[in-house]
């Protein structure tokens, strides 16, 4: 059953975002955008954009790529970049791990440190941006032993490779952390509460 009075398109193939939207009755059309994310990230880095600014740029790019096909729909683009400050001037950006070895390297790098998830969402209507939100949950990872990392990867399997940072907060992820600042929806890749607030203001969902 849909809980929305206007059609919504999700310009993403993310199962986590789809599940969040479906759980609150938004029933989106799924239309993953064809975007070379590596190229966009490289261009943004060269221009001096932060990880948060780059996530927002990627979210809007994804929405724009599919908006022309859905002129009378709300089109939602999303992106998330994991960032870790390692010096006063250098910040590492993390993509989804390519394989188990890459995941192990990611976990060893963030062990004992606090990283951020730069989580961006952009909403278009008739090709125009009408709303955006960027949140940055902070997650502090406890010191992880090699034995724990190996057992965690074995238990989580390939599902961990689909996640920036290699963890699912709704699954085994909480075993990694000593402190989390930010809401679960943003950690999973979508600032859902802010999106729902905007849609209520426009009477797209019941107020």
C-alpha cells in the first residue's frame, strides 16, 4: 500500500534505500542512474570539494540523469562517502570494498578511529532541485584484532562488500563500534526523517 500522493522515483539501485522507502509506504519506482562515480569523485577532488560536497554533487547528478524520463515525478538521488581524517590536512575517502582483502584493509585502517558517513540526498521535480539534505554521522570504531576482523568477514560474507565501510548497522555492524552519533537511516544511506518532513510540508505524504 502506498502512503504517498505523488509518484516517487529512486535514482539508485541500493536495496537498503529501497527498503527504507518501502517500509514507510513510499513505494518508489526504481531507476538506477548510469553515472561514472569514480570520474565524478576525481573531478570533485581536483576542484577541491569536500567529501560532503562531493556526495551532494553525486546525488544530484544521479537524479538529473533519470529526471528527464519522469517529468511529473519526484526524483530522489542519493550518495554516501565514508571519510576519515588522518592528518590535519589529509582526509581519506572510502568506496565500497572490492573484495575480502580490500575489506580487511578498510577495517584495519578505521580500527580505533572515528570516521564520518557523508550522506546526501537531492530531490528533483520537473528537473529542478526542490530539496536537499546532507548529514554526516560519526562512528567510532573500537580497536579490532586481526582475529576479530577475519571472523567478522567470514560471518558477513559478500553482503559486506555492498556497503561503504564494509558494515551493515542493521546487521553485524554494531560489533565494530564504541560510539555512534547520527540516526540509523542516515547511516544506512538516506536522511529519511528530513525527507519525510519535506514531503509532509508539500502534502505529498499525510501530515
